[in-house]
């Protein structure tokens, strides 16, 4: 994270492909970084570097250090994107009625929903029949006649360059939100902001699929199609399932001023709530974000921050065992 932020800050390229390449380089290294000591040590260096630089710059009246968080101000702390707001205020009867209405409205989506549902006890099984997605006869078909789509990992087609530029701008906003997390230059103790820096940073690292939805009269239908198509990919694709620390997708609405869509309501009502009915509310982390443009971040199996001390202990035990075999 440190190297990427410093490199991005010093590189003023306006080439969207170059900027996006830098971001993708960060994303594709996700599993290696999350599982490495370098990721954990960045947690500690973040504070020490800022503290030392802040003290030095304070004497010379230079600006405070950049790239590892800002000095706390009286403003409210940055919002944690990994702490979801309550899904709804439905009571049990209202929820049952809403669930029934949702699955009736989107009955043509049942084949896809059936492959997302993993538990036979999920409430949605009263409306959708679970199938074994691993058997060939139950493979999901993709085509012009299906409401869902097999989306590319990156934008393609006539609007490729335009969409790459949008993704680049949004990722720059993600980076700024990360570096804007305050740092306490006085205390040497780890605090909540340090944890937030780690949690937000690793979620940025896990994003490896990016798509842009064109705003307009059909934006809600398109956003629904993109989100559920990507959710299906995340829970059924072998590489996504096997990814250490999780795998993520970012879906961006190209016009945040689209009056035809209540974005927050859409994310809660059409994505998070149905996922909870399908028993996948904990497996798929959904966040509706504003990063210059409205975007939906989907992460499968994000898990907890790896316990690197435990990992190192297990490695030491394994090495000791190998050494014992040589004796």
C-alpha cells in the first residue's frame, strides 16, 4: 500500500490505461500482500513514518506527511465501508411478504439465484429450488435470451476507453479516501483508525473485476443485472472461490446524478436483503459507495485479517519438523 500510494502521488500521468494499470497491479497482488509480513508491517510503519515526518516538517513549517493518513482534525472520522447499516426495519411478516414479492417479480432469475443459494435452510428455498451447480446438466446458460450476463473482467467494446477512464477516476478516489484516514501523530498505540486503514486497504486490494453501468432510463435494470451476474461469478468461479482472503468486484454507475435511481435504496432492497434471504448475507459483503460516482463493491469471503503470528508459528513448527527428519 505504501509503495503504491507514494508511486501514485509522484506520478501525474493522465493516461487512464496507465492509471488503471497501476491500480490493477495493486489488486492482482492481493493474496500475496494480505498473507505477507509486509502488509502487517505497513500497519506499524504507517504511524512511525508519519510521526517522524510530521515532527520534522513541523520544525521547518512544511506541510504534514502525505500518503499514510492525515493528522486528525475536528471533523468526523471517515465512514467505515465495511460496517454495513441495518438492512431494513421489516418485521417478520413484512419480510416474508417482501421476499415473496421479490422472487415472484424476478422469477426468470431463479436459475441464477438457485446456484447462489448454498444452504437448504435458507429462507429463499421456499421460493427457489436449490440445484447442484457442479453437475453439467445444471450449468447456467448464458445468452442473449437470459436476463443475466457473463461480464468481462474489464470493460470492452465501443465504450472501453471511456469506461477505463471512469474506473481510473473512481480508483483514485478510493486511494484518496484511504490516505485521508486520520493518523494520531502523538500516540504510539494502535488505534481504530489504524485498523480502519488496514480494513479499507485490503478491500481495495481484493478488487479484481471492474465494470461500468451506463445511467439512463434502464439504469436500475442494468445495475441489477450487473450486480447479480457478478455475485454469481464470485460464488461459482473456481479462482474466485479459491482466492486467499476473498475476491471482489466493483460496479460503477457512470452518472451519479441519475434521478431515475434511488441508489442507497436499490443496494439495500435489491441486493443486500435478497442475499440475506438466500443465506449469503455474511458470505458476500455488499457496500454502496460514493467515490465521485456511485458504485457497488461486492466481496466474496473477505474473512478476517490474517493472524500472521499464528501463520509464522505454524511455519516454524513445519521447518523444525523438517530439520528433525534430517537428524
